[in-house]
C-alpha cells in the first residue's frame, strides 16, 4: 500500500468514525430530550435542535481539513456565525461612535430639529 492510499483509507476511516459519533450523539440527544431541561418553574430543553448538540458538518470539515491541504470549510457553525456577527456589530458600533465624535453623523433627534426649525 502506498502512502497516498494509506492517507485516503485513514481519512475514510475517520469519516466513518464521524458518522458513528453522530449516531451516538443522536442517541444521547434523544436521551437528553427526555431528561435534560433548564429553568426551574418553566422547564425547557437544554438544546433547541440536534445540530446545536452535534454539528455533523463541522466534524466532517475538521477531518477533511486535516487530510486535504486544499479543503475549504463549507460553512460556519452557529456558534462561529454568532461570534462573527458579534464582531462585525462591535466593529460597526466603534466606527459609528468615531464618526459621531467627528461630527459626521447627526443624531436622529437633532436632525429632525434642523429640518423643522
């Protein structure tokens, strides 16, 4: 067996393991759906969806990016997406504050006064 064949078989094995992990996670998800809740008086499920509990595509991306140098991750997980959105929002708020300090943005309530007066 050549090294390339070995790497390909190893990648296939790890992808198969990812599927097995998904199966195990699905069983755990079903168990936790029955048992795990948050909140005292009004209990609700700890996880809202199965993908929040186990993200199969992220696991596949992790395995493939370890074996394929040119592999591009196909999507962002919800946590990564929220983090990126938060970073963009914070950056825009800093830019807005800076422009406001420089007088390049007129607050909405002062703009109405100028139009009416």
